[in-house]
C-alpha cells in the first residue's frame, strides 16, 4: 500500500511560521503521509521551524500545526517536509480535507477537459464513484 498520497499540485496552501511571519508566494501540497506533509515552496523553511499550515479550498479553512523537518532544493523551488503536531481527531479531519482537495481538483479538471461545469456535490459523487476505492485508508 502507498505510504504517501499524491495531491494535485494545484491545491494551494498557506504557511505561517508560528512567530507570525507569513511565507508568501508559491506554496502547494506535494504529498501527505499520516505524520506530515511535503510541500513545494518558492522559499526555503529552516529545519526545526514551527509552522501552521492552512488549506483554504475547504470551508471552514483547515489548519494544522507542525515543524519543518527537512528542506531540499527541487528544480527552482524547495521541497519541505513538515511533521504534524496533532491529535488523532485532527488526523481524521486531515483525511477529510484530503478528499475535499481531490474533489475540488476533479471539479476543475472536468471544467478544463470537458468544458462541463458541475457543482461541488456532483463532483463529489463522480469522484467517489471513480476514485474512492483507490484512496488509501490511512
């Protein structure tokens, strides 16, 4: 079974250092595991830096805290590993957010590829029929 879940690179996230500084610019989810995320950023984040991660494509906005555990250059960006600091309840919510991000990506993909505008509810139904069985359970 796959340990990391690939996220569409179009899912933007907000990164805030817990001291309050916002890491503006390009930040997207790269992949997710049970204990953390990998993001692509146009700025490096120092190892050990406590951060807050916000995903705005869900309502209400999802937020999780963690710390940067590695950072390496990748092409003209940086790939940053962030370890979560969270309870099991928060991890369950993260799984829900993962699915919502995939569904929103699917909705946009349908519009671009098929010129078909669908509601979030219709996108969820179609995505579940097509992809829910292949979505990892943990």
